[in-house]
């Protein structure tokens, strides 16, 4: 049994794919940053990576979609708030801008998907 046997690609809309892509971008950013930083602070980035990866997996297999969307919004929003509190902005470095842009897109996709579920 292949992993893709549990994924119904026909049920995934363009909004799902935009959200998955945005989550992948921010997940990879957090993975790279976590490895580069290392230590306890780096582990927090790896935790974020795991959250985005688990969210992608849950969406792909349609595991409790409404709950996943509901949890994804504050999880991702919290990333933005923490980033703002822990960084001197402006200026916003290019890598950070890509990450935060992806997170804003992800939140928008999650809101659209959540509204479709209700």
C-alpha cells in the first residue's frame, strides 16, 4: 500500500494546493534556519517545521480538515507575531519576507478552506 493511496487528489482544490505550497515554503525556511542556528532556539524552528509538515500531511489525507484549518490559523499567526517580537524591523531581510509572505498566504488559504467547511 503506497502512501498516496490515502490521498484523494480529486478532493484537493487549488486553494488546498496554494496552502500546501505556502506551508512547504515556510516549513523549509524554518528547517534551514533551525539547522543553521542550532541549540535550543534552533529546536523551536524545527518544532515549527514539524507543525507545518504535519499540517500538510493532515490536509493531504483529509484528517479532520476543519480542526486542522482551525489550528493552522493561530499556529501560523503565532509565527508572525513571534517573528515581529524577536526581530528588529524594518528592514525586513529578503528571506524573512518570503517566509512571512508565505505565512500570510497560508492563513488566507486556511480561512477560505475553513469557511468552505462550515
